[in-house]
C-alpha cells in the first residue's frame, strides 16, 4: 500500500491538507497460495484444489481459510470463514490527535481530516496538540468579544477594560464613586454618573455629598462650637475637633479662658485668680478684670492688715496698706515689756513668781506684783506666813528670803495656839499633855485643853 497527501475538494477544501492512502490492490494473506487475481479470487492450489475459486466456494467443504474478496476495500487479508468471506479492518490511525482518521470506502485508502477545535466561544483560545487534542484556554479578562462586551472570567459579557483591569457593567470606579463602567458608552474608560446622585467623597469635613460632572462634591461642614475657648478644626479622616485653649488666653474684653470656659478672671504670673481675689503678697491689690486680666489692680480704700502689730486703723492707700503707729511701754516692776496687739492696745505678761524686785517695798514678784515675803521651795509666802507643815515656822524675810524661821521655844502651838502644845525652838510643835501608853493617854484637845483619848468632848477630839 502507498499513501499520499492530497488536497481535497469540498467539504474539506477549506480545511487544508488531508492525508489519505490509496490501495492499488488488496493484499493476499501471505499464507495463501494460488494464482494471481483481483481481490484474491484466483484459483487456490494445494489441499483445496481448484474447487475454492470464489466467494461462493467458501461454503464448500475444505475451503475454510482460502483467499477470497469480501468486496470491502477497507479490509485486508480476506479469507473464507464460517461459510463466508471476511477480512481484517484497515487501521487508519496516524497517531495525531488533531486529525480524524477514516478508511475510504471507494478504494480502501486512509483519509486524515484535520479536526476543528472551535468551541464557538469568543472568550477561549482554541488550539490543538498532536498528543492531547483540542484545548480551550480562557482569554484574558478585558478581551473584546462583541459590541460593548468583554471577556470576564472566561465568559463574554457587558464590561469594561480600564487601565488594564476588567470591570463588570455598572461597577463603580474604586477611586471615584461618581464614575462607573457603562459598556454602552465606553469599554475603555469610566463613565460619569448622573449629577445629583448621592455619594461619599470620603472626607469627614463635607456633608450632603452629590455627584457633579463625574466628581463627588460636598459642602464644607461647620465645626464652630460657639465656644470662645476652643480652637475648632476639621480632619478629613476624623471630622471636627475642638481643642481647649490654654488657661489665660484672652477670649473677650475683660475675660480669659479658664478650664475651657471664658470667665472674668485674671492670669497673673501663670496663676488664675477669680474676680476680687486679693494679692497673696499685698492685701491692697486685687484681681479686677475690668482694669487688667494680667496684673494686679491697686485698691484705694478699705481696711487691711499691714502685718505690723504696732500700727492701728490700717487702710489701703493707692495699693499700699498704711496704718497709724503707736508705742507700748517697756515694762517694769513685776511686769515684762508690753507688746502691740494691732488694735492700739498693749499686752504685757507678768514676770514669773519669785523674780526679785524692789518696787513698792517688796522683794519678790508674786502674780505680777512686787510683794514683801519669802520664796521657799518655788512657792511665795507673805511676811509672817506660817509653814503649812509646822506652826513653829514662819516667813521672816529679815531672817531669810528662802527658808523658814523657827519660833522661840515655849511658843504656844496647840489648837487655836493653846498652851497644851509648845514650840521646841527647832521648828517642831510638842504636846504638853503628858502622853504615854494605854487607853487613858492624855492628848491636846481641839479646844486647847488636855484630856483623855476619847474624852475631849464633842467636836474637840
């Protein structure tokens, strides 16, 4: 068999070259012997003899396997079998997945028609590979596929390809809410939306945003909070902000900012003072915002305290506290120096008891007066005062200012100075009523008489 590549006429004329094979004669089974002839119909020889000469003889005994011609150009090695003539089908597969292989019934030749891979989808690239056959790769998004249509995800539909990116119909411009994809207008550029459509320009400092000539436009918002002590501003990302002004900032005539409020106050040396507050260092200066919000205002009248105890009737005069001076005495006798009390009076303090003095005939201070007496064991006693612990001792400054004087021996010292008890001259009072042990011992009764214990009488024990 020989094969040829030829050009076919219709219907494959437009498909180009096809390959086909033309058989000049049907080959006989190499194992069959006999004379030559077309289709292997010549007389057979050998064991079959001359009886197996045609298809009709295939039914004769002994003709099985004899060469014959089944009349089908697309079979080879025809032979008698089971009462008929049959051959092996011709194989036309050329190993190319891009051809459709067939045997031609006219002459038994092979035809190899080029297959078409067109899937009629404008959004695929149709190709054929000899090994694997047809392939349909999706076309890139944005590939034109019809009037006002583009390929999107492998399908043809209404859309736009703008700056290398594909968008579905009506898709909004990510950078401009007032533009959209309108393939009927343009598939390669954005189309402006109708004026007056609501939009959002992404700016927190505008409101009432609307489309106008393809742009999103809004009116500027007012951030004025009507407060004099805030700085009003607007941030496109976050909106209005109201920053409190620093304390002391002037906010109107005679007013300054204080904790965000506009008040009639003063800011003096960095400290805020209320209207009428006095200068801590000068009682004759005050905060008067009507005169100044940054300096003290001098007072021209009103009482004050100049801090000097030896002035009186202190008054403010042109911002200064002025008083009338007065003098207190220096002290003397048993009084210490006097001090001013700020009202025009003087205050003095007595000297401690026991302080030596010499005025008025005294010798020791006692409760602020100079008196004549003794000062014994930190206690002042007047002249001739008796020792509380002994009737036989008295204060005699001429004898001693600081010790007791012992009365003479024999001085009465009993009750009511009765003679039932006498001083012994050593400062001790000694009973003169006998005394001694036992229940009848005599004692000095309260009435000055001697009597037995228990026998002094009522009230005299």
